């Protein structure tokens, strides 16, 4: 598997795993519940599609070394990795709040399809800077895969 959301095999796998997720799916690590996780993943896609803005905190280290590690060297995200505040869930954070599990799941699936169909002119990442469609596709796959594993899916 290419580990990129633009790969049909990866896309289909992620879609099936999201569809199999339930509100009661057990959390194996981290703090978010399934509803928060769906909104967190949707926020990443909104960011890439320029539907949500976040203050850029990019610098040379993030745009070069960290970007290379995150996209090319890292095969999976470490558990309990802290995310930027604007993407965090919970009181006082700027992440999109959950509304209804099933509608939040549909929102994520729709954003994922929109992302997959838009392979150019994606918005810069707030830490990693400008990414190619391939790099965004890989980052999105790694991120979604990580959070689905968080809920044994």
C-alpha cells in the first residue's frame, strides 16, 4: 500500500475504517473520544482545503527537517503527540466541536472525498509550509490512520 490518500487502495481502506467506527469504539490511547476525533480529522482537511485558517508557526526547522521526518521518514505517528492548539479538541481550544456522531462522520467522509478530488492548490500547512498534493496526501493518510488506530479501527 502506498500510504497516500490519493491511492485508491488507501482511500478505500480509510473509508471502510471510518464507516466501521462507532460512537462506542474503545479508545486505546490519547484523550479524545470518537466524536472529537472525527472533528479533529475534519479540521485537518478543512485546513488543507483553505476552509479553516490557522496562524502559521512555520520556521526553517519545521519546513525542512521536521517536514522530511513527518512525511518521508515516519511510518506512523507517535502516540500522544501534541497537536497545535487550533486543532485540539476540548474546552478552550479552537477545534471544531462535535455535534452528532453520524453527521460528523458524514462531514469527514465528504471532506475526504473533496480533498481526494482536489489534487492541486492545497493550502500551506501551518508548521510544514507549502506541500505538494502528494505530500498532503501522505500526511493526511498517516494522520487519519493514526487516529483510527487510536480507536482500534
